[in-house]
């Protein structure tokens, strides 16, 4: 497993729109791209214009197949709203997070 961390700069006024587009985008990728296992979003409490989206993939090979041109068309809507600052791939070593269950 790998995690891919995308760092974004998004104007505060554009955040809600960015979040909506990201939600549709990440769900579409998860449903249609081999090896994509979903994503979550984090927003800095110190700088609300700094956003991280963290995607989980079953392998670096599947992510690279998706990332072929360094600018996947599926992410175009997000790039129109926010500025992608960086993309970093990490090997998942352990994950002890739990789903929230009420």
C-alpha cells in the first residue's frame, strides 16, 4: 500500500467549491481507476488556505499508471480552483486508524 499526499493552496472563498469538486473527483477515481482505494482531506487550522488530500493506492505501479502525464484529467476541476503545490508518495508502513462508529 502507498499513500500519496497532495498539497494544495486554496483561497478561503473557494474552499467549499474545492471540497465539493474534490469529493466528486476522489469518489470517481475510487470507483473507476484500478488500485485506487479512496482519499481523505485535511485543512490546516493555522492556515486555512493549506489543504492536504491523501490518497490510498494498492501499489505504486497502479498510481503511476494513473499519474502518467503528471496532470491526470480527472483532477482538472481541482486544479482550476486550487494550486497544487506538491505530490509526494509514501509507503504505508502501518495503519492503526479506526473508522468512526456510533
